[in-house]
C-alpha cells in the first residue's frame, strides 16, 4: 500500500539523488499522523464543549487523584505553558465552573486549583471520546504492532521528555 509520503520521498529521490531522504520516510509520517490526531482530539473535545488546552488542564487535575487538585506550579510543569498563560487558563476554567481556586493550607500566599464535579465529568467524558478516536486511528495495527510502535516512539521521545529545565 502506497501513501502520500512514498510519493513525496520518490519525488525527492528523483530531484535530489545526492541527499539521503530516508528520515522523511519516518518523520513525515509522524508529522502527518500528528495532524490527523490533532483533528481527532479537537473533534472529541468539541463534543464536550472543551478546547484542547482545557482538556489538558482538566485531565492534569483528574490524573492527580482525589481531591483532584494541584498548585499552579504543578500545572505549569504538566502542561508546559508559561505562568501568565496558566493564570489566564485557570481564570477561564473557573468562570466556566470547571475548576475552583482554594487557599493552600501549607502556604498562606499560595493557592490550589481543584477540579469541580462538572470539570471531572467533562474530563472523563472527553477522555472516553478521545480514546474512541485514537482506537479508530490505530485500528489497522494488531495489539503486537501497537506495542512495538509504542516502544519505538518511546525511544525517540524519551530524550526530549528528560531534558532538565
């Protein structure tokens, strides 16, 4: 079965035989797959009236376990955004009733961000929708192939995930 990347690589090999275009065979497919995944994520989240960034914050809180709360700093670490961006996101989610700010009992100047019941329900429903979309994307692969692909992709992503700072 031929795909668009095969055609792209063949064209570059014809036009630039002096270059090794082998990386395109993998990374162009990863890039194309990322675009399809982004569309699937947006669809799954929109069905629950959530933007991707809202899902990211809500699910970071959901994964924290009961009582589903984190400090803004912990949310920054998990979502990789700036402090100003996170403050804005927390404000917007609080206005929607999906999170609430509480005083941090261990730091008088600090706050904790807690998931509301509605925020938890929306995160759970959106996650279920996302998993349906992702299963559809992976449907052509056997369980063994999915495991092998996950391991190979982990080898590529782990160095980026373990960079200090």
